[in-house]
């Protein structure tokens, strides 16, 4: 991982009001289309009234920090955006709500219905970048709406998941792109993470903010830009295993603090695509 903590901002008191990432992963959606996380200070609209309240998304709620309905104002407000409603009539969030997702195991998501069911965009800043389900020669896939220069995630699943196996198809779209795949993320400083790029493929453990290499093979497995690879992580107790395209890359013992949590699909730089997410009970 980079020395810059990808979740450092969540340690701030204002974001911890939102229950941090665990709440975001765990809470199931409703059908109202309005965010139900704790409020951040509101951004006022451009008109006479107060704007909608910016909120931190929770799993299954709108796919970004959508604004709640604002109080009516006397001036002419602008159009609502994610996390910022208009000042005049009040705007709703600008991003499409995520459909409800069942996090019972086994869990599978292939995005073929056009929805990222249960996944929520997240990054270390207040406003996450946009993610989208897009058409591809292999079918529908999930990825950020554009190339990124800093870590962007889509997180989901449940903090009740403990001994599980995650498999996901990953495509690094060019030689400069890097993927981060998370498992057992119960809060922003504790999780397993696969770092994947051309010339890089390893499993690391982050426990209470301290990151350690768990499986860092040499020679390094071949990761080919433009080609789909199936990445697997198995976690059972403190035993973890890293898998690439059906072949075990190595095993290790993780810190006991990394005991349970949800999943995350991440892009550290450039363009990365995801498909066919599966989480099953580890055998």
C-alpha cells in the first residue's frame, strides 16, 4: 500500500459520525432512494433556502453521498448534485440508487442486470468518484466511470462474513493501472488487500493501520494488461491463501485482528474493470 493511508480521512471525527466503513458495508438498503447515514455539515444551495444535507452512503443506499430533500427556499437554487441539494426548491442526490442486495452466502454478482447490487462507491475523501456498470465484449462489467489518479473503491458485503473465499475477475486495462481488492474489511484500518498491476501481485494484511506483506511471491506472477484474470482470496481463521487463475500463489498467517468483514473493489491508478464477484464459505 502507499504510505498515504487510503482511509485516513475516516479517522476524522466528522466522518466517524457516519459509523465508518463498517456501517456502510453492513446496512441494508431501503427503497426510498434517500441516504440514511449520519449527516455531514450541509452545503447550502445557491438560492435563498438551505440546501440538502450531504451524507455518507451506506451499503445498499444511494451509490454516493446523495443529498436529502432540502427545505424550500425563497431564491432560485441550482440543480442538486451528489451530496449537495439546491437552495431554492431543494434537490435530491444526483446518483442512481443501488438496488437491494442479499448478503447471505453464497453471494454472487455478475452485473448482468445493469445494477451494482449492494456496492457503494467510497474513497478517503468526502465525495467518492462515480462507478458504472458498462457494456463490454464479455457482457456487463463494473468499473469507475473514468480513469482515476487516487484510490477509489466500491465496497459491499457484510461484516458478519468471517471464513470465506472471494473470487473476482479483474482486468488491468493498461500497463499503468493498479487494482486493490479487499476482503474482511470491517473498518477502514483493518482488512486483507490484494495489490495487482503489471509486475505486481501480492496479498497484504492491514491491522489497526499497520500493513504487512503476507504473500509476496518471487518470481512475480504474470499479470497481463487487457486480459481478464481471476483473483481469489481464501481466509479461514488466521490462515489466508492467494490464488491467481486457479493456481495457488501462496499461503500465510494473518493478524488475528483481521477476522471478519466485507469486500472492496478498488482502483489505485488508471483503469480497472471487475466482473463475476463470488463469496462463498471457505472449505
